[in-house]
C-alpha cells in the first residue's frame, strides 16, 4: 500500500503539470473537442498540447502533428481517438517518455471477444513503457482543486470535498449541475472505465491520501479485486468515511453493467457482505450516495441514535418521525429541564413531545435559535432534524407590518434571510451535534439555497433526511467497532 | 353513497358562493389574517364577510361585528378563532342559517380528554342546526378551479388535476410551491383535521365526483371508518386511481400522529391489507405520492410491464435497469425489425440491447424523435423510460458551429429547446404508451421545466421514474382484475 500522495500512480494523472491531448479538433460534434473545451474552460494552469494531423490550432491552442514534435514529455496523455488508433498512439507516447495516460476511447473489452484481445495488447504496450493509465472507455478525471477536468461537460460546481471513483463516467460529468445546485462539489473524481490498468482499489487508495477529500463515494457495477478492495477499505474507514452504490443487484442491472464496462456483477447479498466487512456505508441510489457524502462531509460526528425533530406542522413532523422509526433512530424523551425551557415557545395547540410541533409561532426567529438550541442542549439528544419552511411572501408581509418602509423592504428581507441562515448554520457548532434540515420547498427558495451553499445540509424530504442521519450514526458505530478491534 | 356532486355535503364547502370569515384582523401575526389573505389573493369571486368585533374593515373588506348583521346567509363559515369561542360561534352561524363550516381552530380531541368533551359538544350543536363541517384542527380547502383557498399560504401553483384529502393541513398548503415548480397543481384539496363530522371517506366520495380530478391522493395518519373506506374506494378505483400514503407504520410515526390529529394508527400490515382490498396504490412518502399522481394523471394507460430504457450514458442506463428490475418491470428483448431500425442511430461503442445506449450521437434530435419512436413502436414494448440531459452550453456551442450568428443565438436556442420539448411531449401520443423522463439535471434546466409545465413527467432519478412506471402498471392490473370480478 502506498502511503504518500506523490508516489501514487494516480498523482500525475489527477494533478498533471502538462497534458498532450489527442482527438480534439475545432468541430464541436466530436467528443474530444468537448472534452478539451472542458479542460480549457476550467482554466488548467499548465501547458496543453493538442495533437492533430492537420489543424495548426485547436480551440485556440497551438497544435502539433505528432507527439514526438512536442517541446517536452508531458505528464499526461489524454486520448479520445478511434479505437484503431489507440495502440499505436500509446506506443508513440511511450517512446516520447510520457508515463501517464487517460484512454477515453471505447471499443475494448466492453464490446466482446475482439475488444478483449485489443485490450490485452494495450496493457502489454503500456507495461513495456511503464505507462500507468485510466480506462479505456472512461472520461478521465475532474480535479477542480487543480483546474483539471477531462470529462465531457464543463465543471460548473465549486471545488468540493467529495472524492469519487466511478465505473460510469456519466456520473462524474452529468452530476456537476446536480452537485453545484446543492453547494456541493468534487475534490477529485475518477472515471475508471474498463480498469485495464488502474482500478477502483487504486482510486480508493488515492482518495484516502487526497487532502481535499473528506468523504469517498464509489459507483460500482462490479469489483475485480474483491479481497484487496476490502483490505484497503478497512484501513481507510476509521479515518475517512466511504459510501458505495452498487448497481448490479437485479438481473436487469447485471446485464446493463456487463454491456457498459464489461464488469461482472454478483448477487446483491454478496456485495452487502463485502460492504459490511469493509465498513463501507451502502447507498441505494446515486441520489442517496451524494446525500450520505453531504452529511458525512459537513456534520459533526453523531454520538448516538437519539434524535429530536422540530417542526411547525404536524404532517411533516409525523412523516419525519415515521421515517426515523423505519431507520432505527429513536426520538428522545426530553428531560424535565428541556421541557421547562421549551414551554414558553410552544402554544397550547402545539406539542412539547418529540416531534416538537410549534404550530404557529409569534416570533419566527425563535424557531431557528432558542428552540433548536434548547433541543440540542438536551443531554439525551444526539442530533436534530429541523423542518425548514420560510416563505418569502410571509416574511415580506410581516416586515411591512413591523413598519419597514416599502423602499427598504427588499434589502431588509435579504438581511433577515441571511441572519436566519446564519442562526441555522451555527446550530451544530455548539454543542457539536449533527443538525440536518428537511423541506418540501423547491431549489429556488432563497433560504434553502443560502444554507446549502454555506455547507448546511437541507434534504428535500423527511425520508432522505432520516436516512442521511442514520448514515451518520452508522459511520460513528463503524468507527467505534474498528477502534476496539 | 351520493351520486351527484351538487348533493354532496362538501359541495358548498369546496365551492361556496359566499363566505363568512371569523378570526382575521389586519395583523399578519395572526393565523386567520394570513388565511383570509390567501383567500383574497387567489381572487375568490363571491362576497367575503369578515366578522370582527372592532375593526370596520379587514384587509380592505367591509367587516361585520356579528354574523347576524350579514345581508345574507353565506354558504360557508370559516373559523380561525380561539378554542373557547368556537361553540358559541357555530351556534350563531346556525341561527343565521349557515349550513357549512370550516373549523380551523385547534384545542379539541387532539389535546386530550377536555378537548374530546368539547368536540362532542361541537358535534351536537352542528347536528342541531344541520351544519356539515370540516375540522376542527384543519386548514380547510384549496379549490383553485373555484378561486378558493382557505389555507395558510397563498396558492402559487396552477389549477391542476390532483384531488387530495389529507389528515395534515401542511401537506396542502406547504406543497403548493413543491407542486407548482413541477407544473402540477390541486384540483381540490381538503384538510380534514380531527374529522369530527366530514371525514376522509366523505372526501374520497366527493373527489370521485369532482370533474377536474383525474387522480386522488390521500395522506392518512389513521382511518376511522375502515369498512366504509374500503367499500367506497373499491367502487372508485375502476374509474379513477387512488394513491395513499400512510404514515403511522412505525412506533414513532404512530405516536406523532396521535398527538397531531388524535388519529389511532394501526400496524403497517393492516394498512397494506386495507389498501390491497381497496385497489389503492400505496406510496412510501409524500414525494412518492405526488410522483404517482403525476404519472397517473398525465400518461396513457400502461398495457404491461415490458419496458424500453433509452439513454446516452451507461451509468444512468444501468441504474435505471437495476431500478426497473427491483420494481418487477421487465426490459423488452427488441424484435429484429426494431434492431434493424435502431442500428443506423447507435455507434459501435453504444449498445442496441435494452437499455439502448446511444453514447454519442451526431444529431442530438434523433435522440428525442426517431430513436424513442422506434422503441415505442416495438410490438413487445409497453412503455419507455428516457434519460434527459441536454445542457444548454453544449447546444449553444453546437448552434454557433452550425453558423448561427451570435445575435440570433439566444432566440435560436429558445426555439430549439421548444422544438425538442415538443418532440418529447408528442412521444406518448402515437402509439399511446406511457413515457416517463428521468434526469439528474436541476429544476433550473429550461428543457426540464418546459416539459414539466407542458404536463410531461420528468422524475429526478431513475429509481423514482421506475417506481412511477411500476405504479402505472399496477393500476392497469388493478382495473383489469376489477373488471373481471
């Protein structure tokens, strides 16, 4: 096992100083052109050398007819070439002294016997020259901390804390928008494709060493090195949580995975066993994978499964309570001291039980400050689920009613929303306990957007919030068990 | 059982010609004021009479000191009063000839023994005067087709086709925004509260008669009249689908429901039985309830469980296939004729299997026209799940490349997106088979927004799309079984 980032074979693939790019032109109907565009538009700092047989310039960069005409041996070659050209190009790169490659081209193992033979030949050539590579049939790497993105779409999110390794390239590039809207982003994301050389286990090892990575997510269609995977994961999990989504469980999923990357899927239970032995938290969808990464990367550790739920509406409270029940979370019986402190805030039509149901509160700010703080300070309570719903039209009316002049209304509203967000964000800091928001408000809601972009997780349903909280509790338990063994 | 809308006790509650409103003032810190504001802001057509002991005007409407000073007997009284005032007010309304009421006030059965006695007294008074009422402890009715909304928040969605009856008022009013963003809306939504008089069974009966209601959704914390519920549902289901979410299944959910509306929840399995006997489709969350209503209200009926999945990316294809597998849906083996028609559109790196994986297509419009049409015309295929991802930045570049001048770019882009949407929307029309989109794009994406607002369902994950498709298949099966029995 490699213990230093700089010595890892992925280091100069995920953080190259210079790049030779094969297969981009000036036509945006070609995939390579789009990928080079992604790279340029993120502002990659080092030199990029497009290799093109005819064009003198590609997307504004000086192009070279052949790789042996380059002024240096770049750290990395990216190839988006027709299958038939890949082998000779790898050989040329080897002769030029290039030692890292991303092979985007498909047409290898995933298409059957002929491709399988070609992939073996590719491996032999790479081995001859000591070239380490990602792919073939992959989209490469997104490392926004290094302004690197070799995938199909421009990176639109902020640099983040989620390390991700995936047997689907789409789940890197097509989720930039998804993550960005939630205020999330990748630290480094790796598309492994057919894993002819570098595989998921190598990626896991690399992401464990990556300083920007707080939590590791894995999209798995089938593991090739099960034992090594388990061993590596076991050493990582006490320091960094790993969340995995395995797709091959059903018969239909299995067949789809096979034709996608040629990965052999096993039965669902087998993977359950693998994840349990490894201390990996299993997600049931991509959505859930990123939900879990979100809370594991932003919340203080959970000390147990006893929760408070705060709401101002019975329905959302009941659904959240039910969701918690189904996830094995327990609603705290509050101490008499907590109940005494709560009483002044909750009208007689509300409920001091757990879920705490405020119904209608005269001072909406109590809902975001005094009440949740009281719940978090309850000694029996390990965390809080809080329902968030602050419609702007109400706030606006309430401000007018308080005498704010019309022409100061929007500014004041803005300030109130920011202050409210600030109150909520500070909740999990003192005492250090996890707080997860849930809402049915859409992504357009300003308070929700603000919270998410400040790193406070707000999930779009009580079920998802409860499952995310359960993942936090589970990770803590895994760490404790590992510490004892 | 009542067979005409006009004879139903809910008719003049859900579609009153005039309203007496108790408990609104000019202070927006009171709940009643907000509710009256909701009513006014939706543009209710008939007269509204605020009753207020002091104010001459309430929110710009002429107010009356007492109900007996009104110029007429309004169809409906809405009461947002302190508990202690409710009984005498109902009595006054009765004497004034009012025969319908919405009692928003809480403090009855849901708060314990004392409230239970009060609720019995309320029922006695109402019975004396022949008053039928919703509540107490409810938010009333949202019927946007009649410009009626007595709930806490202004109705921001369009008038829709989802009939909804709920033991939580929040799930009416706090989901306006949620539904509106998806292009959905309520036909009539009823908050039943403690069900002292009108209950869920009455609502079910009413929604079955409501001409704008295509599908009925129910939020249930506990049924009071199980047998009547089953009988009524069984007669409705062959004509209109019913989807229900039952929250009380877990111990925590049960306790929360009890303190919320005083409903007695039973074990999960009991409700499973109730729903199965009734032919009701069970949802596992509010989100899922509205997902199911969405596709049941917009898609042509499904004739079976054999599906095609179309994608241009392996990962989304594999996850969709897996999700379908878990839902008992089957991926079609395409006929030789279908495969022949598909071949020219799919490059050798793609897959003609099911999921059909286009990988990279030179003409993106094929993806929305020829390819899905071919799949839908396959005789073995009953429906289609289609992955939607059309990032504007790519489209923009591709248009520039085709020679569109910069100053016409945004207009052309707009047209292309509209044309694309039109292609997709026409897919399920000929042949008449259900098509459900899925995407990871956020709500901000223009194509997704346009599709949703034109009534084409796009779900935000393959799992939710697969479950929604399974609900369609299930409803068809239920109808067939009912027709045979």
